[in-house]
């Protein structure tokens, strides 16, 4: 069914490091079209991205999606702005019942910001897995590699207290962080609240709302 959602994160409780996102998904043509918008920063520095995506299943176990992005960067005090086109793609495969593997690649074309001296946009590879240990327990693992940085490892655990209430906890590296949160489903509306904790920079609270038009 069609769905819409929004998300906000206040990184390290800093007004200048707010990150927001909104998205809409519409089933059509045997798959799903998606439109998304993200924005990070403040009046003197902003990064934004508009994405148009299409995803569909290929049989019972395999699904894949691609997204075309327009990325825009603004730097104040006379530095100006620049935009670039990029792409991303992902594949999800159910290896065994309750066990899924996923791969995601951001900017495989090595797009650059030509107006900022040809600065290359980040190219990021992600590999993840999700395992339903039981009807109420979900374990997830992910590794992420930016071409210019060390690999990042993340793990998460979700426990369904009831069919509509969930508790979550996680940890990550590069930098070392812990996270915790909960989610609740109220009919067509899903609410998720969480926070991650960096041992030096502190907390980053997060919240999201997703509404399903079914």
C-alpha cells in the first residue's frame, strides 16, 4: 500500500547538525516507486538530496532497487553552491527462511562536484544481514566501507514485547557508539524513537513517523 514517512535526528544535540528526511512510496507496475528528500546542516552549510527510486521483487526470494539522486551542497560566506547527479542501488535476498542478506552501493559512478574543484562525492558499500531468531527477536549485522575510510561495523537487536511494541538496542564502531530505542504501531501509524551515544560528543536523539494508506 502507499506509505509516507518523515525522520529527524539532532546529531550530538547541536542545532547546526540537524538531519531531516521525508519519503513517499507508491506501489505500481509490479514494484514500488519512491520519492525521498534529505537535508543536513544550517544556514552557512547545507547538504540536500532528492531521490527517485524504483524497486521490485524477482521471484519469492530476490528483490532489487535503483535510485537516481540529485545532490546539492551550499557553503555560505561567498563559497557558493554546487549540484551533481549520482545513483545508488541495492539487492535483498532471502537465503533461508527468516535469514536475509542485503547489499547496497552509493555513488558507484564516482560522481563529483565540478563547481567545487571536482571534489568526489562519497562512494559507500554496505553489506548486511537480518536473522529472525524467533517470532519476537530480530538480529541485524552490517558492515559499511567508504572508499576513503576504515570499515564500520554495526549490530542491532529488536525484541517485540507485543505485536505492536518493540524495544531496540545496538552498537557500532568508527566511532564507537551505543544506541537504544523503541517503536509502537498505532493502526496505520508507526512511531519510532531512539538515540545513539558517542562517548565524547554525547547523544543524538532521533524520531520517525510512518503512515500507511491501507
